[in-house]
């Protein structure tokens, strides 16, 4: 049942992607609303998958890389849908849904397979570390999506290319608000995730910070987000500058999440 739920969720994620992209093509918010309902249904099926997976393994399914990618897709979808309750940014789903679908495609590679977890990655604190860190990264993903759409919308307005297309896009105010709120939620979650991971590192390696490549890149991204958040709260950064730096910081975070496993020797590598 867990594999069936995953496949159903994957199929509906794809439908939501088609719906959001179609809304941009036909320039109708109504189509984006339908796509949002499809994305909600995908999120529900994805949640059911996690429930079945937990019942089968008695462990939170976030430890392997494929499970973490699946959880990332689930988290960013849930975060985006939560913002839908407060803002009218349905078309932003045209950025979010393809990311979630791509993550699900990558996660499906290890679907149903046996995962060999190193002893160092086995422990009660490891799932907590992963859930907190990936949840924070999901908020940062949404911040980058809002930032990218903000830059597109702003450019169209500055070039006086106001049309039926620009009218269906979210307002600059709503996009900046999502960027700000995502930073406020994502930063403490990632901070807690790093702290929990450090405590576990002290337990298994005897050091709070063994300077693993993934730790270094994550710390670099954390410093960037700390700077952005400080500038927003203390100096009043908003709009274009905040959007640009959010995209830059997220690029560093992507290196930490994906590229480190491909190009560096890291204790966080497992299959």
C-alpha cells in the first residue's frame, strides 16, 4: 500500500504541474485553483504513503537519500499550501509543483528498495535532525520561489509589459511577504536541525563539528540566511535585494543537499 500511495501521489503531482503551467498559458487563475486542489490531493496521498511506510518499518522514513528527497517534496508542498490560506498566490504553484514533482521522480529511484544505513546514522536523533533540517530547507525553497517570481513580476512592471499575463501573477507585496515569512520559519528550523546533528556527531564521532563537507556547505548557507534575515529585520531589506540574496543562498543550500554527495567524500553518504 505504501508504494501504491507513492505512485498515486507522483501521478497527481504531475497533474498539478500540468495544471499550473496551463494556467500560465491560458492566463486564468481558475485553472491554477484547480491545480491547487490537485496538489492538495497529492499532498494527502503522500502523507498516507509516510503513514504506511512508518507502520511497515516502525521508523520515520527520512533517513536514506531517497526518503529525504521524498520528505523534501512533501514538506515544500505542505508549506506552500499553508501559505495559500493567507495569501492569494496560487500561480506561485507553477514554481513549487515542478520542484516537488522532480524531487518525487528522484525519490522514486529507490522506491521499495532496501536501504543500508551506516551505524553512525542509526539513532533516535538522526530522524529528528533530518526532519528539522529538511523542513527548514523547504521553507527556504519557497522563499527562493517567491523571490524568483518577484524578480519576474518586477521586471515586467518596470518594462511596462503589463498584460493579462502579469495580472494573474501574485502581487509584489504578497511575494515579499512569503519570502520574509519563509525566512522567519526556515532559519530556526535549520538552526535546530544543525544543533541536533552536532549533538549526534559528538556522540558517534567524539566531536560536535568534525568539518564534514556537508556540514561546511550547510554552515555556509546558514550564514547567508542569517545575514539576509538580519538585514531584513535590522535594516529593513525587502523586495528585489531580499529576493536576489534568497536565490543565492538557496543555490548554496542545493550544493549542500545534492552536490556534496556527488563530488565530496562525506559521512552523510548512504544508499
